[in-house]
C-alpha cells in the first residue's frame, strides 16, 4: 500500500510532462456520463476528482458544466489552473472531499478510480452527490491494434487502468449498484515529444531507477525511429475510451 500511495502521489513532480503527454477525453464520453443529470436550461454542478492537470476538466467545461476540480497534489492543481483558468480547485481525495453534503449533480474521475479505496470512495462520493446524481468514471486505454502500438504497449507494461478493465470494470460499493458501460475507439495525434511525455509521466517511470528509465527511453526511441517519425511530425495513437456511470438512488 505504501508503494501504491507513493506512485499515486508521484505525478506532481512531472505535471508539465503529464499535461504534454496525456490525451484528453472524447466529448461523446463526457456527454454520456453527464446525460442522466442534464436538464433543460441548467448547467450541472460537476466535481472532477483526481483532476490532475485538467485533462477531463476542460472537456467538462466545454460541455457546459459548472466544474470544481479536486486533487491531492498541489503541483498538479497549479498546472490545471494554468491550463483551465477560472475553475475552482481544492485539495482532496475521493475518500475525503472538501465539499458539502448533496452539493454536486455529478462526480467524475478520469484515469483515477484504480488509485482509490472503493468502499470509502463510494461512501464519500454518495455523501456529496444529490439524490439521483451520477458517478462517472472514464479511462483512456492505448489500443494495441497496430504493430507499433502493440510494441509501445509492451514497453509501457501493465497499468492500473488496464488491470481494471481486465477485471471486468471498476468495483463500486453501496450505495451504488453495478454501473453502465460504453466505449469509443479513436486516435490521438501524437509526436515524439508527446509520446515521450506519455511515457515519462507514468508512475512506474517516475518512481523507477535511473537504469530503468534509461532502458524505457531507449525502447521508445527504437519504436519511433522504426516508424521514421521525425521531430514535429505526428502519428495517430489508437485509443479506446471506456466510460462507466452509476446513479445514486433517490
């Protein structure tokens, strides 16, 4: 657990790389998660938990939500405020939220539920959601459907995100029931710099030894050189986005 906590809190040291290398989320996935709380003429109050640098936050804002971003890492929130100006932020976790009871229409987590305690987080999120509110969870997973993407996936190794999908999806606890699931296949334009940022913002890279990092860097260079990808040139990185939603009983 100590190792998991250290990895979960490692991202702030590479907040700029995280912002550079991680993709945002398809608007269709965001709209699908928020659909249960959409009402005519009203903007849903959305709490983005584990918001990081704002990869999900900006999509929620673009969808017309009134967003508050929460993260345990002040460095990540500083990057978020620079990337998505004007969004209120607060220090907190899914297990301990700086929010009043029944103050949110939706609570969403992007690339984050695999870091939380599902029992405590389910209970705490239920506290801050209004009856009928929605818990939305979303992950971008690299799709190894091409030879080079499969080679990259082998280099990046397993992740909490992929392990969650392999286990059949996220584990929610009462008062939430089994969530609905939807997915979208798409491509993210990536350059050598963004792919390096993706690799170097992984928790296993951040917490790895210098030798482990050097081996990973060399592996990425081999893959990109094999593609003939020059600096500034982009390639479509295939992704599948998995989204889940569950309604808090009224």
